[in-house]
C-alpha cells in the first residue's frame, strides 16, 4: 500500500503536495476588467428552489446504507452504514468575512441546523469562508458532536466556543474512528487563510470515510495533482467520490479542478459514482453558474462516469446514476 506522506511545513507555512503557485496567473487588471464587464450569469437571475428537506425521512435508514443530502456547495449530510456525518457546514447567508458583503448563497439552506438529525461527526476540510462558517459553527458550538478537522483549524473553532474535547485535528494520513466508521485525512492541493496575514498556516485536506460496507471520498477543495492516484491505491476503490467542479478560472489553474480535472480525479481515485460538489451555491469565479454542471455532464459521458446529481435538500440514496436536473 502506497504511503500517504504527512503535510510538510516550512516555518509556519504548510506546503502543497507538489509545488503550487499562490499568485494569480495573468494580469490582475485584466481579471478586474473581466470581473466588471463579464456578461455571464454568474448568479442565477431567477430565484432557485424552493428547496426544503423533510427531516422525517431521517427516521427511516436508507435501504442501501448510503444516502446523501446536499445542502449546497460542500455542505453534505452523509448517512453511511448507520452513521451520520456533516461536511463543511455553511448555513450562513454569505461565504465572507463580513455579514453585509461577499458572495451570497443562491438559496437558503434547505433544513434549519436545529432540525438536523442526530450527527455522529462533523468534518471541517479547511478554514476558507465557504467551508468554515462562523455563524454555523457558533450554533453548533452548543452541541456535543465530535468535530474532525485539518491541523490548525481546531484553535479557530475553539475561539468560537467549541470545547477542545470535541475536536480532533488531523494531519494527512491520520485516521480516527467514529464507532464503526473510520475517517482519514488525505492530501489536497489548495491553500488556506481567512485574512491577509495568515495564509497557509492551517492545513487543507480531503477525506476518506469508510463504513462497515461503504467507502467514500470527500474531496473538499483541491487542484489536480497526481496524488489522487496514490489516495485511490491506498484507500480506494470508492463507492462514491464527492469532488469539486466549480469556482475554476484561468488565473488560478492549480487550486481548483473544474469538471475536466475532477472527472480525471474520480478515475484516478477508482471511484464508482461521482457527485460534483462546490457549485450552484456561491458566485466565486467568473464562469456562468450552470457551466460547471453542464461541462461535468459532457466529460462524464466521454469518460463513462456515473454521475450523482441530487436536488438540493432531497435525501437521495446512492444506487447508481442519478440526475435530478434541478438547475435546468
Ligand atoms: Zn471552496
């Protein structure tokens, strides 16, 4: 089994698995010009939804053992082999440092946090605003669900009121049990930071979630890197991969994948079914908001990949191909 290397640090700065420029490629002026002159429908003109989760569904366990409720972006309620995991919960109205500015959710979260079923763990992949949301964590701070996060994210949520005893910080290659599940942090090619002065001082990870009969992969945010094959060799094959397809751009080719690279990552990971995430919820790039999924469908067809595209908020079992076409 190939070894997954722990994250390397130079001084306070975590390093990517392969060299990765953090600078915007191309001219900043050109990017600004494109931002203000773009005619793309980057945010939906027509309101989406409404999306509402009927929480009574959670009283009946999924027959297949694996059911996903997509709350938007990278927020997923995962029911796997009798356990419930919540990933990167962002219930707040904006993915931003400010409550009055920054990217707004395209639709409200389909189920109030207080109405979620009992959880077994929460995964926090990294500290960016569209994954680690202050109002959401503030609300979850009063509970007692274990929180598993990347190295360095623990102290941030402790400051927000989460007790240290609930937090498990993970390096790449670390594994922690949640009863009959095991959670493993695996490498990703990305970056971190919530302000101007703390870039890459906390770690970013992807995650392997292994239950008694299912094995799935939550990719969080990552650019393409050959390490997906190593993760697949070490921990695959996967019944389901959840991989980011949105927020790509010419100026930042290394830190997000987009649909072409994400479908390649799914194949390298040895995935069976692929669920595109990190799209359709926030305007974080210059592409039209539907473009990631439209391109995903083309690549999936070309590469013979089984797609899983549930309607936001609708608990949906993973039993092969599923295309809700909710965005059409
Ligand atoms: Zn993100």
